[in-house]
C-alpha cells in the first residue's frame, strides 16, 4: 500500500536518504526543510504519517507535533520524531507533546519502514 509521508528535516542528506528509502516502497514523499514549511503544507494536506526532525529552523519537531495533535483533522496522524539525541529527557519530551514514536539517527531504513507501517496500521480513526 502507498502512503503520503511528510518528511521535515533541515539536513538535505537526511531528506534525500529518507526519500530514497521510502519512495522505494512506493510511498509519496513530501520533503520540507523547516518547521514553518511543514505547518504550511499541513494547512491544506493530511499525510498518512509525519517524520519530523527535532532540531530545525523556525520551529522544532516538538512544537510541530504539539500543534498537530491539537488539530482535529491531524490528531490521529502518526508523528515520528527524528533525533541524534537518545536520552530519557528527549524521549519524555516526545511523549509529552504526543509523538507516536521517536527514532534515533543514524537511521536504519528497514527499522524505519517497519515502524511506519506499524503506526499506520495501528492508527485509530
């Protein structure tokens, strides 16, 4: 099954890598470089899943996730936060803002694809 995935990351290499990995499975990838662009896209679109880097210009992934989870139309859309930090404080903050998952960089394509599929299949309407 093909999904629309919003990828928001300020690192071009990460965006490209995610596009390559996820589009190989037939998914449509919408890639943006900052939080402001992600929110602009989300004003008129509802992706099947969002991958948000925690550290981005204008607005970080925590803030975007927090805002998304307050919008009825987007509330059930899975949000995966991407981070180079793998500590309890980061994980606790991710839970606090409503993230559905957090994935540490460097990313494993196989692991990420499996998590995305699981989150989409488990999504409650």
